[in-house]
């Protein structure tokens, strides 16, 4: 009996693993969510499982009362302080006919409802009113503004908007300022101007900045110090050579001239490259390396001149 139970458990786990990518797909949310439908229970897998006033869900172009068989164009919009894209589900309980537009689709599990076909915003859809008076029509709209990290977490915020379109003739014009089409929304507009900062993300960014500063300054101090040590060593070598050896060894002019030309050309080329890097604000590491090579080439020209001018010494006399 233990083996069938174990096999059944494995099958359940595999089924859940296969279902996870479907639930996480950007091509529209699932129709059912736990024990109810998503337009009534909301996107409980996002944002801690509760609706949030931080996201303003609105729909414009909504009539106060519908005319029989007339088609209306709705625009669905999500607003959040930091999350710009997301998804939606719109349902009229099959009272009329909802037609998808760009970026939206008929829900695969409920053709009478619409959802996003990909993450976006400002979806334009159409609704055709029923051909006969069936009384007022109830609508449910769920909007989910996501943070784009690909996970179902508290960074995603959603809200639910319920509204009604009255039966024909029910909405009479009360004042001259009244209009037949309206924009309906739910959420706190003040929240759009205050983006909540995740303390963990802020601390991680601060730590990254400290690490980057240590790395940059560490490299700068290390290579600058190394360059100064090399220059000091060369100067010290010149000093001891002149004091204890009488100066650099003699180099015949027949060898000194071509050597000086080669080293001079190299020094000039490196000098031009160094000036180009500095003028174009290239990374300091490139400028430092090329600058050191330029000094090395200039020192080579100096050594050639110094050796060619050094007195010739005969050291093989008996």
C-alpha cells in the first residue's frame, strides 16, 4: 500500500510543477482562483493576497445606461507609483458581448470575459449591449500592476472595480453638465505620487555602492602607488649608476641612431594615444597604463641619448 501512495504523491508534485508555468504565464491569468473566479476574488497570488489602493484601476467610455445593440469602446488603465505594466480581467456575466482589442484576448476558460494577452496597459476593448432590455448589467474588472521581476510577490499590486450600466432610459440627464459616457475608477490617487521603497532593496543598493566604491578606489590607489614605486626605482637606479658606475655604458652612434628613432616613434605614438584617452574621458585605468608606457618609451629615448654621449671605455686591456 505504501508504493501506490508514494507514486500518487509523485504524480501530484509533478502536476503542480507543470501547472506553475501556466499560472505564471504572462498570457493572461487563470479564470478560477482557489474556490472562486478571479474577477470576484482577485489576484490573490500577488501582492500578499489582498487588494491594494496603491494601484488605481480605471475604465473610461462607460455609458450611464446602454442603448440596445449599441457598441461602446472601453479603455482600461492601470496606474501605480512604480509599476507601469500589468494585466486585467473584465467580465459582464455574459450580459452583452465583449470583444478583445490589441494586447487583449477572450479568456480561454470563459470566452465571455477578456484578459490581457501580454503584459501592458491602456487596453482598448469594445462591449456590445444586449439586443433587448435585460435590466442593469453588472461588470467586474480586476487590474494587476506588476513589478516585472517575474515572481508572484508583494511588489505586485492589484485592485477590483465593480460597476453597473443601467438599463435603457434609466439614466436621464440631470444637469447640462452631465454626460452619457464616464470614467470609473477605484484606488487612492495620492498613492501614485509616493512609491514605497523596499528596505531590503535599498540596503542592497547601498551595500553595492560601498563595494563598488572600495573596488574603484582600491584599484586607483594600488596602481597609482605601483606606478610611483616603479618611477622611484628607475630614478634611484639612475642615481646609483651615475654615483658608483660612472654613468651609463657607451653605445656606438651607428647603433644609437636607429634605436633612438624607433624609441622616439614609439614614444610619440604612445603620447598621442595618451592625449586621445584623456581628451575623450576614457576610463582612468586605460589612461594610466598608456601614460606609464609613454614614460617608459621616453625614458628609453633618454637612455639612448645618454649612452651615445657616454665616453667610450676600454675594459679588455691587458
